[in-house]
C-alpha cells in the first residue's frame, strides 16, 4: 500500500490542456470553413441571405457547439477550488481517477465536435439519398450516446475533496448521480436512434429534454445542499 | 476486469462498497458494521484497492476509504448484490452472512 505517496499531476494536466486546445482550434477552423462553404453554396443557390432559412442551423450550430465544448469545461474548472501552491499533488488513486476522467472528457469533446463537423459535411454533400442520410444521422446519434456512456462511466472516479468543510459525502452523492444520469441518457439516446421513423425525433427530443431538466435540477439541489448549514 | 469480478464476488466486500456509497469513511467506522477481525477486514480492503474500486488515504492513524467505482462497476455491484453471488473457487454458491 502506498497511501502517502503523492503524484504531481500538473504536467499531465498541462499536457491535457495543450492537447485539448490544439484539437479545439483545429475543429473550430474546420467547422468555420464548412460554415463558409454552406453559406456560400446556399447564397449561390437561393440568391439572398434572407432565403437561407434552415441552412443557418448547420452554419451556426456546429461552431457554437465546438466553442461551448471548450468554454463549458473551462468554466467548470474555474469553479473548482485551486490546489495549494498551484500544483495538483494527489495520491495514486486520485491521480488515476483524474487521468481517466480527463481522457474520457477529451474523447467526449473530440467525438461530439467531430459529429458536429460531420453534420456540416453531410449538408455540403447533400447528394446522399434519403435512406443513406437517415441512417447517417441515426449512426451519429448512436455514436453520441456511446460517447456519453464512456464519459459518464468515468465521471464518478473524479477525485472528491476529503476536507469535512467541503462535504465529501455530499460530493460523492452528486458525482454518482451525474455519472448515472449521463450513462442512462447515453443509453436511451442510442436506443432512441433505433426507433421507427414516426417516433424517433420525439424520442430523441424527450431524452435530451430529460437530460437537461435533470442536470439543471441536480445542479440546483447541489448548490442548495452546499449552501445549507447542515454538516454532511 | 477479473480483479473487479473477484472483488465483487464476496458479500463482505460488496457490503463495504455499499457503505462507501454514502461517502468516505475511515477503517474504524467501516469495521463497526462487521463482526470480523481487523486483519480479515484489511485483506478485504486490499482486494478492493487492487481492483481500484476504493481509494484510500492515510491521515495520521486513520485510513480513509472512499468509493472509486465507475458506473459500470456500480451496476455490476448492484447486479451481484441482487443475485446474492458468492463466487469462490470458481463456482457459485449462496452468500453467507457477513462473517468474513
């Protein structure tokens, strides 16, 4: 047993940050180029900006998703307590857990960004027949579900603070809750993509709404618990 | 993964994991729930640590343990608990009470 040994995770996290930044910039550039192509093609085909209509969705949504995938984790990281001396010193379990969650997060962010770009490519190559297009977006939804399962599965391994004032029992509860929430919704999303055409859209929308409502509800409960004077 | 199955096969270890679901506990607090000797309990902790299902940290005289299981491993824990598995020597048998 080596409980007292500490690992400095700072170099790993710095490498992870650089890797994430490089992937973010690459994906954003590709997505913006794809947006420009869709915009130009749309303008050429329809004659005016006002006539672009539904094309604004792939033009704007993919770059916005990619930007959010970068900003979201940065905002979350900012909300976390800073380690003393700026060094992330952890025991071996926490170091392993951190590496697992960071890697799963990287796979998730890259995968979702790639799906957003793939969606734009699908619009550019709109020569796909209806049947192929149908199965393409179904496959993308299944892949999205699998990415969620992979990330949600790793999430409970994220280290919790052990200081009593930070309520480790409460942190454990919410960490597990979010892990299960993401995995179950990932599974539901993947299964929803296999439903018949008449119900598939409503099923996917229901899963996404359920995830959003429960995530926000969990966050509200978390801060309510955190602010309550009751000790954990 | 075989280490995870080995760890989850024992009802005492499953009970420890169930206790840790409510938050980190020190070895003494966990021991209060079992009528088994400290060396036996330490052996159970060693198996759980080896499978990476629990994390531990020494703080002075106390060792604090916390749940370090992924969602899939928690699901396996629930599944093994529901079936009351007690796999020993490569065969399945009904689980005994938590006597170590």
